[in-house]
């Protein structure tokens, strides 16, 4: 759900050019952060499932 929320649900709110972050328009910066956060969210989910023993791999 995290990638969905970062890319789609927040898009109408983040669709601004006026504030710039690190010299980038806010929307571009937001998409960059969301793109970097997506693999992190997937990795954390996978790690959490392995800790609980639900990794789906054969024993």
C-alpha cells in the first residue's frame, strides 16, 4: 500500500511547482523520493514476512 499511496493518493496534494527542494520542483522531488522508498517498503515487507516465517519458500 505504501507505493500506491506515495504515487497516486498523494499526487493531487503534491502537484506543486512553487516550493523547490534541492533545486527541484516539489512534484519531481516527491516522485524521486517515492521511487526510492518503494524498494525500501518492499524489502521491509519481505523482511517482516521472513521473521514471521511466512516467506512462501519450500522447507
